[in-house]
């Protein structure tokens, strides 16, 4: 697996995990326990992870390493909780094409 694909996969996991932490940990702590500081920390962390992932996907598409369909699938999966797990399937399918 190439370095750029590894980097993209790592960024997708970081984005997905921060989204899950935001939705499953930070928001309930804010709403149920009255601790809004957790969202104040996790919100920006997830925002940075999302922006970096999106920029990485667009950069990969710009240099021709991703098709338009793959680009849209990768960006779409980023806004769905657990979507980062689907991204692994896209990479596995791509690897089987190139082998």
C-alpha cells in the first residue's frame, strides 16, 4: 500500500474516531452531566481532523490518485458516523484492482 493511501486511511480513522468521541462522549456529557467543556475541546479537534481529511482527499483527487466517484464516496463517508469503516472497503477494493 502506498504512503499516500496509508496517510489517507490514517486521516479517515482520525476523523471518524473524533466524530464518534464527539457524538458518543462529549455531547452526552454536555447534555446529561452539564459538562460543556468537553464539547468545547472535542468540537475543534474533530473540526481540524475533518478539514485535514477533506483537504487530503481533494489533494489526492487533484493529482489523479482518486476517481471522481472515489472522491465523492470518501467525502460522503466522512459525514456519516461509522463512515470511516466504509472507507476501508474502498481501499481494499482498490488494492484488489491493482494487484
